[in-house]
C-alpha cells in the first residue's frame, strides 16, 4: 500500500472512528467490490463512498 493509505487508516483509528467506516473506507480505496447488501450498514457505506473518492469527509459522523 502507499503511504497515504497507511497514514489515513492510522489517523482514523487514532480518532476513534467506527471500525465499519474504516473497513468500508479501506475497501473503497483499493477498489474492492462492496459487501453484500445484507452485510452493509450506514457507516460502511459512507466509508466505502469516501474511500472511493480518496477522502474522509464523513468520518467524523462515525466516532465509535
């Protein structure tokens, strides 16, 4: 992985962001397919969308 990916994941973890958001962000960032519909939730979906765009705009909404 690149440094931006690593630095962002470390920051999200240190900021106490929900693990579902982080997992979604990671999947979106590396262009993985989304989870099956019944296995997603609001945090995962927001993380996936942000990861796909290479930003963390919605992360603060999902503090654990």
